[in-house]
C-alpha cells in the first residue's frame, strides 16, 4: 500500500464525509430527540404533566425502533431515503436512516439527563406558580445542561459508529473505505489507517463533550 | 399578636395515597384556621403527615377530600392557571433549599419574578433589595455550590419573598442547619413576619423551633390534629398524649423511682415561676422534698417550667404538700413511674 496523493485525497474526502454524516445526523437526531425526551419525562406518572398511557405507548415505540439492527434499518428505509434525498447512494443518503436509528436513542439519553434534575428544584418551581412549559424551559433544560453535553458526546460517537456501517450499502465515509479496501481487497494497512482516524475522531468528540460539560457546570466551581 | 381574620382555612381536609398495598391515609379530617400575620407552627413526628399538610396548603399535593380556603377563596374550585397565580402569593422554603444549581444567587432570586412576567430590570432591582435584607448582597454573583447551608437558606428566603407573597411556608427549613445557623434563620423569619407582615407557617419536628418563633401551634399525630393552641398554653399544659411527649420529653412518662414514695409534677406558668414556690411550700409544710427533674423555658418572654419532686414516704406529709399545692393554685399531677 502506498500513501500517494490519490490515497490521501480519498482519505481526506472520507474524513469529511464521515464528519458530514455524523454531525448532520446528530443535529436532526437531537431536533427530534430532545422534544421526545422532554415528552417522555413530562408525561411520566410522576412528571410535570402526567399522561401515563401516552408515556407508556411512546416508550414502547421508541424501544421498538431501538431494537431494529441498524444494518437492517438502512435497507428498510430506502423508500424514505429516495423520497427525502432523491438518491440511495452517497453520504447524504445515509442521513435519513441514521436519524431514524439515533433519534430514539437520543430521546433516551436526553430523558436520563432530565431524570438527574433534582425533584426538589422542580417542586420549588411549582411552588412559585411555574407552568409545565416554564419548568421545561427554565428548570429542566438549564439544570440538565452539563449532563446533556456528556450525553451528546455519547450520542455523537455512537452515530459516528453507525455511519461507518453505512459503507456496506455504499454510503461513503471512512467506513466505506475500510470495507472497500480493507475487507473486499484485503488491504489490511488501509483498514488500520481508517480505523485509527476513526479512533482519533471519537477521542476528540468525547473529550470536547466532557470539557464543555465541565466548563458549563456551575456546581463544581 | 395577630388579627382574628383567617388567611388560610383548612376544612375537613383529607389526603389518601394509593399504593400497591392499598390506600394510605396521610391526612384525615384536618380543620385549621391560620390568622393573618401570625407565625403558626405545625409540629409532629416524622411520618405524621406534616409535609403533606403544608403541600396541600399551596396545592402541590391535591387533597382527596375537604377544602383549602386562601383569603376565603377555595383553591379546590380554581383552575390550574388560577392555582398557579395563587401560588405566587405563597412563598415556600425547603429543608434542602432547592436552589437552581446552574443559576447564581441573583438569578435564583429573579427566578420567581421571571415566572410572574416581571421585566428584567424590575426583577433585578427587587432581587437586590431582598438580598440586602437577608444580608447577602455581596454574594449576588456566587453560585449555590459556593455557599454555606445558612447562606443557601437565606437565598431561598429572598427568592420565596420575591413576588411579595402573603404567606411563607417553611417545610423543615432549619432541619439541615446547625444550631447557631438555625437561630439566625429563625430570627430572620421573625423579622420578616414583623416588618413585611407576612404570615409564616412553620413545619418542624423540633419543639425548640416552635418555642423560638411561633405564636400558635398545631400538633399533628397519625394524620390527625391532636391539639391546637397558643404556644404558651401548650407549654404550660399540653393536653394530648403526643403533646406531652413532645414537650415534656423524657420526663413525661418516665421518672426514676427512689423508694416507694410518690412523685408529683409541678408546672409553672409565667406568674409562679417568679415566686419561690418550692421554698414557700417547704417552709409552710415543714416537709423535706427531693427534686428529681426540673427545667425552665422562655416562651415569648415568659418563663415556663416544670419540675418533678419526690414526696416523703409518710402519708400525712404527702397530703400536706398536695393540699398546699391545691390552695396555692399551682398546677400539679401525680407521676406514675415505670
């Protein structure tokens, strides 16, 4: 294996595609995941706006989506992908299945962050006459922020891992390169390089998330 | 001390919790009237239902029977929106302070004002005024994690008063604090009651708290009100069994017996504690006695005390002393030892 200009360009494109898939999918996964997490926590039987039957139903739907293996989901949502993106090939085509697979996961991560917010603080807000929406906006979200950031690092790295799988269906990115060269063409060296790059990206995202969380947390200063 | 006009009335209030092992009655047929401007104490052992009771007053817990009247308006009949508005007239402080950990002191005090829709500038002005009052204006930029327990409770008090409430509910507000801090928080509550004319409702399991600040007190025991009255009356003559237990403590039922002679408890009210009751009695009856237990408390400026004395074995001597106590109109009773 030679690291010539073509190979380097391919790797550069792979990194860019991977980051593009990961962050675009993460953005949309959070766009759906945060409201879902809020609904899960608010409609709980002990929540600020209890609707227990609805909460249970939503919980089951989320668990169902999370039980479908990603590789199967990739194929299952091809019609949706075609409708939304217009093609089933390339990095953009992987975004709809990534969002569908990770939004329920993000919802659970967000829910668990909200669960860490002290019930006494929510009670205090209620005692001041705060409405459920005010409690969500002014208590749950700001108080859970450090935990939400740790959760985001976890979610983004998980989505990165999913995006690498999309190489199997021609999705692009570093995972695609690892499969094409490392697996189909037995270029073990290329496989190691892509895996090493993935490890570095995961490290950076994880550390950045933890650091942001520490800096924003007013409890430990 | 306070006008007769009630600000809070609880009428036949009951609360049941439904658990897997059947319903549990936390409150049963509670009837209370709390006057405007008074400091009212609610005392009970843990599990007696006092925390549930205070949460029924501002409807954080919805009672399963009876009504809560706030300024003659029934909270039961209000829509959730109106109930939230009513809550803005009732501040509340907690044992664990419950400050927002991600907001600084000033932002915490501004919080209820934001909820009430007060403009940012007015909110900051009001918050600084309150921080001045609780003595923390120099810590306005600090975060709760940088404050001591007593400072946190002061911030919580400032926050609870931000919307100019008519009532301040204190749920075990000093139970997580050391004795000195407790004292300073209690005197702050007293000051607030006097200067801002806020009715204060104090929930506690400590008699010392009731003794230090309250005008009137209700004793709650096993979901019921066992006794209500002025603190002075309660201390001089507790009527219920739980009242005696809470006030007289160890001395209530248990007295070590020396020999077979009788033990008598004498209770002093404000008047008799300034007279040399015991000396007079010994001089008049010419009978020696043995003091087994004695204590004096300062209730709103008057000395209240109780003493357990042991009488001699001679029956005639015993009668002489009992007769003396009767004619001198000193509250007394025989104590049965274990």
